[in-house]
C-alpha cells in the first residue's frame, strides 16, 4: 500500500479553505458543524466549491448500504479533483470511515485521511501529522480524545443541535452503530448547560439533544446523574424556549424521564421512540431487548402523564425470516399506537453485525410491497391526525420568514410543520418568536393557516 502524500501538503501562507459534504443522521450533521468550528478556529475559510478547497471532508453514514453507495459515488467524483490538483487533502470521516478503515485508502489511494466519529476532536492533529509525515493517516492511530465540546459552526437560525451522549452499548443484531460509534459516553451536565446558555446568547431558542441512545445519558456518571436530571437542569436555562431530544431506546425510557417531560415547561410533548417491529419474534431476532408488551406499557405511562404527547417511531420491514404474519403484527401495532409519524426502512444487511449473513431475507419484491402497505397506513393516519387540527390554534416557534412569498413557517410543540400566510398589512413575526396560527388546511406533510 502506497502511504505517501504529495509535497504540496506543506502549509501555505494563503488562508486554506475547507469543503465538507455530509451524509446521514443529525449526529453526522452536528459532527460536521463541529469540524467546521475546529477548522474556523485554526484559520480555515469555508467554501461551497470543492475545486477551491485545500481540504475536502466527506462525512459518511453506514446505517444502510444506500448510504455507503452515495458516499462512495461522491468520493469517486472528488478523487478526480485530487488527481487534477494535488494541493488538496481528501479526508473521509464518519461511520463508514470507522467501519472501512484501510479499505477506503486501498480502493481510492487519493484519500489522505480516514477517521471515525469519535476522532472529530483530533482533526487538527491528524492534519498536522499528515503534513509532517506526508503519508496516509488513520484516526485509530490517535488516542481517543476526551468528550470535550469543540466549537461548532452552526447555520443561522433559531434551532440548534447539541450533543449530550455518544456511542451505544445495545446489541441490536441489525445495527452497525455500536461498532462505528463505540461505547456510550456522556458529557457532564454542567458542560451541556453551559453550551445551552451560549447558544441562547447567540440567538438560538430551541435545542435538540443528540445521542445514539440519548435517554441512556449518564451511565457511569460520578454523581449518578441521569437523563431526567439533565432535562430538569436545562429547564432552568433563561431564554431557552424549547427542548427536544433524539434518539431514545425503549429499554431506557423510565418513569423519571417521563415525569421530567411532563413537569417541564420547555421539554416538548413529542417523543421519538423506535419500536422497529410489532412482532415479538422479530424483536427477539433483532435483539432489541424488549417485547411489544413492554413497549406498550411504556407508552401507557407516557400517555397517562402527557395525554396529548406526539409519538413517532422507526420501523423495519423485510428483516431475516420475517413472515407475512410478523408483518401483519407490525401493521396492527401501528394501528394501535397511532403514531404521529415514522421513518420506515427495508432491512439492509450490514457487514460486521450479528445478523449479517443470516438466511431468510424476504424477496425484494415482498419487502417493497410490505414497505408500500406500511407507508400507506401511516400516511392515512398522519393525514387523519392533521385534519383533526383544522380549526385549532397552534403555537409555533417561527423558524423562517419569506417576505417575497408572504409566508412564515415553524413547528408546533408536537413537531408538526406549520406554514402561515402573511395577511395584507400584517407585521411579519421574527424568527425565534412564538406565535399562534389558526389551522385551516393540511396535507400529510403539515398544516397551513393564518396568524391569530
């Protein structure tokens, strides 16, 4: 393997420019924001044009094969820029980078640096060593950094992502995340509250707490703090109007968290709680760690404490050995829980997971048909729920104001998107303001109306 890198990687007196491409979940988006912050502090300038960048970063996802293929296709185009202009560093970060390691450099020798998500904080040391040694660098060759809070370059707006926990200790048989994101680690509450206050000072009014297993926050904490303690602490941040969080695991949803949600004036009445399947046989094969009956009991407690809570979920069809009866039980569960929305996926075998190589995966046509039927059921339910909001006044946090098109938009506490017309002579609201909108129409994608 050729580990050499061109001499042109030597530092230049011209301020370097960086270009980041991001694939995947909100955690990946925020990882890119943090890399941008680290680079900005080091004097790098952002550019939307990879041809003008001296550093190109492709931040990858690997949850499904489609995500891998998208990133590889993008890298195939970017490697051409590297060949044409050798003064570029081409780096691959994120979950696919963690899983593939040296293989990425073998298939694309133009790649200079490969590092997983946990190595975001080591970005500058990796670049420095790359320039000094002029050879390919692997993130795993660096010590795992402490879970500090790198600076982040967030897009302008009123909502911000805030990482509180990383990694996952679960053992779901289909999931590659524990391998790519590592074991669970949590930030101290004081650090999170401090960052939230800083975000408020910058004009943000809503934060979304991020973690691979966000409600498992605090495991191993020296003073025994848990997720409910974190929610209660953030509830006291002046100027912060709304708190959301994702993604939760049913096994770690406890009564303390539900109570903190119910009592808080800032934690929104919306919970994303992946059930994945309505079949206990499938849940056991997926090694999810709970039964449908246990999931049902959690939802019973949740809705008793917060009657109007919005519940969204993740669902997988076409898992190994899934029968038509297993799928019917998933449809029954969706009808029972009346989810407010769902991300639905066809199972994608991932190398390195316990389920990889198992037999019994349904034919593609069968899985596509099940996906269609599930999607149609969810679409009908969501549209029915949205129609039930017509005539009601909804409070939205204004996120966007378009004076040219005469509308503004935002989300309700229950995470429904609302688009409101600006009436003749109406003074437009400001982003970050909470206003009331009377709903007069809807689609399955959201609600529309006019300001009260």
